C-alpha cells in the first residue's frame, strides 16, 4: 500500500514554479530517495507534505486517505515527521529535554521518569547509542541529528522525512545513520531521504524519484539503475568523473608549513609543502585538525609556533589581507562565515577581499564599471544561474554561491590556492565544475592545498595525499600508493611513512 501519494502538486514563489505538477508516491515500509540538484524543488515538495508550505494545486493522500495538511501539527497527527538540514535544538538543554519539549506528558506536572523510560525505549529499540542526560551543546553533529530523529519518533511518526541528512556528517556518521534508517524500515517505518548524492542513493534506497527544474524526470527501482544514468537524469546530460592526470612536472615550493601544532593535544607538529603544479590533498575524519590547518594558513588563527612561507616570504605574523597579497586564493570550508555576506549583491561580494586592488579602487573610489565587468565575466565562465549582479548572493543556491566565490578567488592570478571542503552541500553539476576548475588551475602551474571530507574527491584530484589524525600527519604519500581501504586505516590512526613533505 502507498504510504504517501501526492498528485498534481504545484507550488509557485512569485513567477518561479518550484513544483510543477508533481506526482510522487512512496510505498509503506520503504526507503525512498528524492533525488535532484539543488533548487529543483525537493525540499519544497516535502515541506508541503510536512505542512510548512501549502500547495497551490494538487492533492495529498496518506495511507490511502485524502489529507489536508495546513501545518506541522496536522502532519504529526497523520504520523509524518521531518528532520531538517538545520537542526531545531536548544543547545543548553539535555538530549531528553530537547526530545520531549512541546510534547511533555502530564500537563503541569511533568513525569520526567516516565518520559525518560519512553525515550530510553526508543534509543534501545533503534540502536541510537546516545546519553539522554548530555547537553546538546556537547554533542557532535551526527549525535545532534540522532536527537532530531528521536524527536520525530517520540511524536509518533511512522513516516520520517530527512532533508539532506548527510551534508555535514563524517563518513563514519553516515554509516551509523544508514544503520539507524535500515532499522527504522525493518520496524515498519517509511523513510523519505532527500539528497543529491548518488552513492548514498544507491547504497540506501529501495526506490528513487528524480526531480529536475521542478518536474519529475525519472521514477525507478534502485536495483534497475546506476549512478551514471541517475546523474544524466539529474542534470540533463552525461556527467563524467573528473580525475587528475598523473605525471605532470611539479615546480618549486610555493607554500611551506614548518613545525606547526594544529591541536593543543597533538603529540607532534605538522610540516607540509605544496609545489607549483600539484594538488596536495588533506584527508581525514572531520575534527582531526583540518579546520585548524585552514585557519592557521589563511591567518584566522594565530600561529604560536613554527613558520609559514608563501613564495619564500615568512607570513606567520601577517594578517589575512597581507597573506592574500602574497598570492593566496582562498575557498573556505564555511563560505557563509568567511567568504560572503548574504545580504550583499553578487557584485559587492565579488569585491570582498580585493577592494584595494587598483582596478577596483582609484583614490578611495570604487570603479564599479570594472567590478561589474569582471564579476559578469566570471559568472559567465562558471555558468552561474543568477537574475543579475544586483541580486543578493544569499538568494542563490549553494552551488551558485560557490561558483561566485571560486570565480572571485581565481580571477586575481593566485600562485597558491587554499581550498577547504569545496563541494560540501553542492549538487553533482556544481561538483563537476569545481573539480574541473581545480585541475585547470593545477595545469596552469598553481599550487593547491585541498582539504576535503570526501575521500573520493581527494583520491580523484590529488597528486599527493596527507592524512590527518588527532592533529598529526599519520601518512603522507603519492596518490596511488595505497588503496581506499588502507587510507581509511590511516584515518583511524595507523601510521605510514611518507616519502617527502
């Protein structure tokens, strides 16, 4: 029987038809992936099902009965729960308090023991492995997500919607999440999994619906398709895996990091070099010093020991602005915090960090003609989807925001690119463009330090790979010397001797 049936769903935001006559069905007790690039209407469709939006046209049936869903309370009454990308938790409260908040039994007289027994039953039943008395602020991102899932189950949901649930998880956390979802299915729950990641779709789902430009372009059983076919359905063309060319001649050292301590608890310091015409990939589970490495190199964190040379110049005591003048281009792991101002226009964001450049600044006055010309040129180069240069960058999809930042940072002829998590949260079309750009920069002789939680990206793009574990380099080697499984062991602390730094 169908757990969900949505027919003829139309939702417009102004002139934009986010959902354009969508028919969507999910069978009971299945894991169904709603697949598509960013901005194709996946979240909009599920927000309608959860009552956050109301459709302009179309009907909804839950377990065969027509449903009128005006708000999330209506959805919960029908057994529908949703875990959003951005968690809705109170950091200062415990796990238990967050789960029962708004659904406390007993009215004025809260029976906390009874609540704890109910939630503990769910934890044990589905194998969540979480401390109910721990404050949320002390939890990892993966654990916080489990709290959100428990919240939906505590409220009686038998249909659970997850919106891009793996976007900020480590590989290990993804594996744990999938175990939980399979257990939920085994227990009779129905799962809708919104994603743009093909490998996860193939690994987890029973059936797939693909959206493109607000319309359904494919419905299929997972066993009857493959990643290549799904990629073509998503973007409307074939998509190739981008892989670095081996054997390119490397030039001299452009960036040299010497004896730098990434984490206070680290027993060793870190030394790394990046040569002209190479990509050095930094692999590892998030939290092992990647963010500290990024912050120390760009200057957002003070370097207390060791040294940093950019093109032979000591940059340890320099500001971010001074370091960028030495030839650093920077793609940060958190673009919203360190690379853009959401309310500023695309043109204004293109200026950020380069407002003192002679082509844009003449005696304290901004040359907007040059700025808009360069911004438009880079937007066209990266095939960025935008309404115009005056559009606030915050209105763009994550992929298009990243294209603007990539265009800005590569347009000033940097000799060294610091690139951190460049494809996190991006769809497959944007990922392909970012990958191709990095390889083009390498072929132009740029030195690139690539920090990524996606091991497949590191293996496809890098010439050399360094693995971080607890703030130290557990392995440093030429790409191809070790298998993915062996690199996975280095990520858990096993050491390997590298040939050079």
